[in-house]
């Protein structure tokens, strides 16, 4: 085991995959000379050169479309969007093109492309640079949606994403980039659709995504002092989703809380609740709970921003309420 920054784990994954497969290349704004807006590609331009690490103009529609074309011709582009909010600028390329080409061609063509992009609030980046867009892209068939929590998850899942033959949207929480984690000396690819039970428990199941996994773990430790033992599940991937792991846990605990930073309306929490309800209804001791961001644009002011996003205390208080 060794200690590493979240952002460096992402850089290592790309470095190792670029060394393994010369068809893997990088596209994005400022990914070359400055090593990425969040320093996730430092040193890769010097190592692999400008043909494989390509700084792009400020035109998400243009360079995401270029990535789709590269993938169609046999390359494996990793496209970085500086903020997940900018997925909307390239929505046609992502949703109407990358997601559908395999189906529209009858399986004759595929788009082995990864779109990496940060999500989340906490840096006072305001309403157009702080959103979490995972539920939006999960709505459209043909896209795989990944939400890694720790550096170990980020490195292992990114390797899997790069090797996948279909488009993958890979969401990294911007508040995790500078955090340190312990990871294995050698990190193998982590399979999609396989959730991770990071803490066993008997009283309530907490399903969390991205940075909310660490907040849920901290809340679970606080709850133990009150005699409440929460089982915390890191979902890892939203598409495909490991519903079997959720169902098995809820049948054991009798309660389910979903924690996701995206907006509550039409969000991951509501989707999971509906998806598992037929299988867990008669095991539930309380209604399924959700913690998410309220349905308002994210404020610029920290005094307004932090009170509306999920927190350890919000998770703790919600569990206490659900336990009665």
C-alpha cells in the first residue's frame, strides 16, 4: 500500500494505459502544457508528445465531436471537459452521436471513448461550474456512467473505462483531487456494475456516490456511538448499477438511504428507490430516504453554498429520523 493524491491516481491510470496501448490518447483544454485544470495529466505531454496529448480550443462541441470521430476510426480517446456543466455544450455529440452509433449501425461501429469531467460544489464556483450531471447522462441508453469515490476506485475504474468498447462518462469530484488516499501498489481494473460494501452494518443501508461515500462513512462512525450500525455501499457505477447488492443489503437492514450530490428532482435517489421497491417493499421498516441538493441553482457565496449540499450532519440527522 502507498499514499497518493486522488488526482495523481487518475494521472497514473492514464499513464499506464497509454503505455499499454498506443491507441489511447488525450484531448482537452489545458491538459498538455499546464497538466490539466486540476493537474490530472501532469507530465503526460512530455512523455507521450503532442500527437497523443492534445490541447484543444475552447470548443467542447468541437473536440468532443473529434473524439467521437477518433473512436470510430479505431483510436481510444480520453476527452477531458473542464467542468461537467459543459456536457451541455456537447450534448448532441454525447447523447445523439456517441451513445447511439452502436445501435444505429446494428453493431457494426463502436465508440470506445472516455469523457472525464469534474462534478460537485464546495469551491464557490457558482451555478455554471458546480453541478453534478450524473443523473442527466444516465437517462440516455448507450452511455456507461462512473462515479469513483477514492483514489483506488478512480484508478481501477478509469482503467476499465479506457478498455471498454463503448462510451463512458467518468465523473470525478473536484473536492477530492487534493485529498490523500491509500491505494494498492498495483491497481487492477475494477469491473463495472459491481458495488463495494465499504462498511458492514445491520440497521440501515446507505448507498452513496462519489465524495458522498466518505461523508457517509464519517456519519456511520458517528452513528455507532448512538448504537446504530449503518451499512455503507459505494455504488461505483450508476450505469450499469448493482441493484442486487442494494437489494441484499436492504433485506438485511430494513432501511435504505441514498446519498447523491446531484439535484433531488429526477435524481439518482429516486431512481434507485423505484428500481428496488418491488424486491424490498415487504422488508422495509421505514420509507426510503434521499439526501441530495435542493432544486435551486448552486450559489456562489460559501455561506449559501455549503448549507444546501449534502453533509455528514445531514446524513447523520436523516438516519436518526429514519430509525425513529
